[in-house]
């Protein structure tokens, strides 16, 4: 049998030839596996590769649109499928990628803007959350840290003399197993630490002494070297914090107490909160970015503090937080062509009486 035969089903190709050769961070691999298992194989898996047509894909995209709410997630699934079909082209099993046909139209990318909270709302949550967890809100709002980065922060990462903190690791979870990993993009970074944040950190360390926690490094199981770090924020029992558990039992009750979301209905399960995604912990990062940009901080500097790959990413996310965008140039031109600038230019003109 020709090993390049395109009669192999999409499911078999994924299992035997595509999945074994994929890499990336454990979380990336888990997300890839989930998209293919839940959204690609059940709908297209039994089709032979060479039998997948543009018509099949148009129907598939319509089905995704009806069953998957998030446009960004729909595009993520299609991106995964396109990568699989491109690999099949490289393996000479397909002549072309049918997902690139002109008649196959992907859902348009979401234009949803990042929304920040009013500062008063963020401070209200800071003040009603439990004293042990207050520092998480302070670090999200005052330094723009991601949630997993807050849970991975160690006293050794704090440089009070220079007024900076080092983001060197995060706590992640896959299938309920916690592990240490590098920050998003596998990049460590240095973030400005305002004096108010430094004082909050000192008070937190005094009230809740850091606890040494040991977890696998880089992957949750299977060969991940175990590492120990003293963590600033742990559970009451001295364990690393799982994001989903913290969101359910700490963050959402604080939102309800602050009046941002409704209380949990009587008789509802502990995880049944009517909370919108926009009110997740990440909103503190957006609020931090909005405060920095509205204060006139450089986009280049902010991108470095946030850990973005380039300032263009920061602008794409947060340009709408720059209320003076366009007005500074207008003011400069007005100074030049009007007022003192206009009078000086007139006096120096060859056509003026003084010239």
C-alpha cells in the first residue's frame, strides 16, 4: 500500500501521523487534543482525507457556528484543522488544502475590545476579598500580572531596592494536575513595582508567611523535574493554588460581595455563579493597562511590562485606552501655526512689513 494514500480517514491520519509529531507547551498540546477530540473527529473523522470537499467544510463551519458560541474558539478549531490538512499536503496525501478554497469562508475575527473596570470597582473587590487573597488583586491591578503568574510569585522575585519584581514562573493545571511553567510565551520579564504595591507585599508576607511548594516543572506528569519554590500566595493548607478552584471559591464570591455579579441562587451548586467572562481576574490586567496608557506611559514600556511579544500587540489590545491619541499632534500643529508660532512665522516672512 502506498504510504501516501489519501484514502486514510482523517481520524486515522490525526492519530497515526499528525498527533505524534506535534510539540509545544503542555497546555498548548492539551488544548490541541481537546479541539481535535471534541470538535474535529466527531464531525469529519470518518471521511477519507482525499474525500474532504469544500462543500463538507462549508457545512462543517455552519455547524460550528450553531454549536460553538465563541467566534475566537471557532477560528481556533479551524486553524487546528487547517494545520492538519497542510501536514497532509506536505505528506503528499493531498494535492491542496480544501480549507483554503475561496468558497470556504471562516468566521470573521472577533472585534471585541478589551474592557477595563472603573478603578473604584477594582478597589471595591480588593477590599472585600479575604485578607489572604487581597494581594492577588493588588498584583493584578498594580503590576498587570496574569493569574497564574500571581500564584507562581516567590519572595525571591521581589527587588524592593530597585522597585521591580521578576516574573519567572506561573502555576498551571492540566486535567487537575498542577505544575510550574515559564510565563506565557516562555518568556520571563521584569515589571515595575510601585511603592504602594511594595508596601502591600511587605504586609502580606508578615501576615501570611510564604510557604515552600514542590511541583513538577514544565509538565504535570511524566518526566517533569520537580522544583521547590517559596510562594507568596498559597491555600490555607500550604498548597499551590489552582486557578479554577480559586475562581469558584474566592474570586466569584468576592464579586458577589462587591455587588458586581448577583449572589448565587438558593439551592445552586457552589460553582454555579452568573458571572460573565469579562469579569474574570484578567480584567485587572486590562484595568492596569488602561491606567498606564491614560497616564501617558510609553506603549513600548507597557508592552515589556505586560510581556507582549511586541508593542503592536499592546496597541491592538488597548489603543482605545489612549484618549489623547491624535490630540497631541493637533496641539503641536496649533502651537506652530497658531498663537506664538503663527506670529513668529509672520514676523519672519519675507512678505511681512518687517521682512
